């Protein structure tokens, strides 16, 4: 059974940093592209970025603008989203996503609240 579980969300002030984690199980973690998405209040879910299986390639949405970094530790079956200079518009629920054997899987999400 494929599972993705995010953690690390919370309340921060604008300009502060936060690191989210996502641990996966039930699939070949080390060979899988992992994605981070987010959904702000009243907004569509949008992709934040992704990292390939061995961590050699990452891509980010334009709004990241160098503030966020995705990493992964395959031995721990965990991917991380390190976010700096958080702004109120970064608030929302952050999700981890992976595809396995043709099916999409999502974690339940972790909420990030950014106060101005």
C-alpha cells in the first residue's frame, strides 16, 4: 500500500523559514520522482517543484524564485521542502505527490500559516 505522509507545517511570521518533510512507503522510493504541491485558501492546487530519484535534478515553479529547496534522503525514504523568506501568499496546505505503476498518490497535506 502506497503511503505519503507530510509533516512540519505550522505557523510562522513573514520572512521566516520552515522545512516540511514527506515520508513514503509502499513503492520504490529511490527511483521515483517526488513532487511538492500546495493549495492556498480559495486557490487551485499548484506545483511547487519536483526532484528526480537520485536527487540530481530539481525543478521549481517560477514563484519559488530561489526561496525554496527540495532535497531527499532515500535511505530514510523522505523528501524535504525547505522554505525561506515565507510570505502570506505562501500560506496553504502543502502536499507530497508521487506516481507509482500508473497511479497518482498524495499525502494528506500539512498546513502552513504565514502571518504578516
